[in-house]
C-alpha cells in the first residue's frame, strides 16, 4: 500500500505577506507566490503550508480572520487563489491551508452580531461571562495581553480571548459553531485544497466552569492557566467529530499546532484514534527559553538529543522543523553566524540533523538560504503585536533593555522580513516600500546568488531534499540513536530492508572525536565539507551522511 502522501513529501511554509509582492504595494501576494512556483519545484518540495490568506484586519497578521471565505484584499482575489492552487497542482505540489478556529477576528460578522446584544442568536458563538466584583470572570492571563478577558461596555459582560483582544475565542461547546466550521472546511476541500494546518487546535475546548488558574501570577496578577484550556476532555470529542465530518473519505491531511502536547499525551491525537495526521510539538522551540519565550540560553546539545530521541520513540511519525513564522531564524538561533564560513556550514548541519529523521520535514521560507535574524533597533521597525505589547508593558530602562534583548533574539518579526530573492532593489521582493524592513544582508544572502553557487546553503538543501525523496530508507526506515553520550555530535542510523544510512552532525564549534573512522560507516552520500575517510573526528559543524556499502 502506498504511504500517505504527507509522509513522503517535504513541506515548505510560505508566509505570504513576505514572500513575493507582484502589485508594488510592498506586501506579498498570491500572484507573487505564483511567480515563484518554479523556485519551489527546483527545491524539491512536494507540499506548501500557506499561512492565513483570509480577509483579516491583521491585528495578528492574518491569525485574526474576519471572513473565512474571502481572500485578504492585499493578497488578491479568489480567482488568484484558484489559479495558485491549479499552478501548484500542475507541478505536483499539494496545498495545505492554515486555519484559525480557536478564535476569529472581533471584526468577524459573528462577533459583530454577538456583541450587539445579549439576546442575539450569535451571542453564544463566543465565550461571554459576567464579571466578579467589577473584575474579570477569572484570573486567566492571555498569550499576548495581561488579562485573557475584555469588557464590553454595550452589553456589560466580558469576552474571553486567549490571544489579543481582537481575537475573541469561539465557543466550541456550541454545536452551531462547530457546524459552521465543518461546513466551511468542506467548502475549501471542495475547492481542491489538500489539507489544513490547524492553529492552536489543542486549546479549543475550555474547562466548562472556567476555574481560576492556580499557577504563579504574572503581569497584573493574571495567571497563565493551560491546565484549564489545553487538552481538555472535550478536545478529543471535537477532533473526532471534525475528522468524521471533514476528512473521512478524502485524501486530505490535518496537521495540528498542538501547543502543550507532551510525549505522554501525543498518541491521544495521532495514535489509533487518528484525530490528526501530524502534530507540531514545541519542545525544541521551548528549550532555550527556560520558562519564558523571551530568554535565549545557548544551545544545549545533550538536551536537544534527548528531545529528539524522546519524540522519535514516542510517536510513529513526527514533524521535523527548527523554525516557523513564530520563531527566530534557525541559523541565528542554533548555528553560528560569527563568520561566513561557519554560518554556511552550521546552516547545512542543522538541516541535515533535522530533516533526515523519521517524519515529515517542514522548511520555513528563507531558511533554505540561511536567512538570519534582522537587526531591529527601534520600535518603529517592529510589526508584531506580541513584540509591541511586550514593549508597551515595560516600566523603566532595565525592563526595556531586557525586552529588547528578547525581541532581538526571539521576536517573531525576525522570521517575517521579506524573502531575499536577489541583490537588486528591495531584494527583488517588491518594487514599492516593503511593509517591514529588509534584512540588509540580502546583498549577499539571496536566492539568485545562491542558485549559481554550487556550495551554497540553497544548493545543499536541494541535494538534501533530493536525497531524502529518492531514498526509501531515509523516508520509511527505522530511526536509531547512535552515540547517545556524545555531547557534541547528533548521530543516528536509518535502516530499511538491509539498507543502512548513518547521519553524523557535529553541532558544536569544536572538533569532535569519534569512536570509529568515517570509512567504517560506509561511503559519504552527502556532506557539508570535504572529509577524510580515515579520520575518526568531525570538524566544527561538520555534517555527513554515509551509506553502508
Ligand atoms: O501560535 C500559537 C502559539 O501557541 C503562540 O504562543 C506561539 O507559540 C507564539 O506566537 C510564540 O511567540 C499560533 C500562530 O502560529 C501565531 O502566529 C498566532 O499569533 C497565534 O496562534 C494566534 O492565532
């Protein structure tokens, strides 16, 4: 039986606002994406995850949807969308849409109705409660603002928003909400899309009584309370219903952004019940934060190895990624950007260690060029609601300094600067004024320059993807950890029907000794620098894939 298509293909995440502008307004758009599809094909990817393109006031850059069945004006029209889908399919590339149904925009018709009166039929589409002693209904903190509640003067009640006040949470307990969502998803499937990436899907069900959180109070005394909104029992009921109503009988896939998932509860989502096909877990993304997303401690290789081994052991099929539109740039975060040589070598090393594991790779746009964090210096240069809210809360110089350190290292705008296509005007992204600043290093980190350089990060990604695509053992083989005690080298074997590959990646800036010579493991089939088969060591950031002959 052929494997599910989403296991065999490499995904590429497009952040449309920053990918390619075709209209000259400084904002990427659908026709821009269409003009770059041959580039995606040349990379070898087989599916695109498209960040939200629905009509939105962009309080959270499209993750606040005003109309689920209209394309954002700046991005184009539904005709452009249909053309994009056709053009992708004609190149044998699948399209997976990003869908945000934990919340909508406060400008969505449902919410406009809902807040218009307590009796409105849409009132129960959202989560409204009376206040307690003139304060919020409970003490929950939101991801983006101190309190998860906002007061509505007109109707004298509070509404829940786990994200910004412009992102009210939908009430999944209301069957009408669920029916509307399923019908909408089915209309997109009928249009031809191949799947959905479901935004923060693990928080759609809330504890019915909305009890106070008991954790440590944060800003304003509010408590971040995932124990009452993540992985609630009803979540599984809703996901099974969604599976039945939308996915059964179609060869479409569902990947969940499963915030708060653990190796213990993951199989409740992707195991036999098959509520989701794939899940995104964030253990690697969270490992350098020490409890706060804004901290940035240096990469701890043994801890990384532990996370990789734990997840390879926990579920049958992982998603493999090191970044996305919410995260800083991969090579700035986990590699070494101190010199051009190490930047290049470490970018290739990180890709090798991640994308040859058992699972489905997800590459974030520009990562394949080795794009880096951007040198933001002023508030005016920032666009992200999360960063701007953080700065707005700062009292005094010390807090501001700390916030800026966090924004530079971890801020989401790092991943959202325009794609670097060429050394020409605005990196070839737009003829107009870009909506967010360009990273000035586009003069030398760009697709055009890298395309013609055989040693570039881009051409390495092409070779890596081609190798994976063509090698059954790297697609479907077992995964086995090697050198578990080694503190610098990530090493593993992939094996299928007697074919064996070994992946060795020195993820440190120092040479690493090995307990064998390279030739003992076979012939190199991919490497990021010349290697000596008689050596029993790896250079800093050296990556090597060997095939046992
Ligand atoms: O992110 C969900 C999420 O859990 C966030 O806390 C994420 O970890 C955070 O952005 C990190 O700084 C999703 C989307 O990917 C994100 O872009 C949206 O802002 C968010 O949901 C709300 O829809």
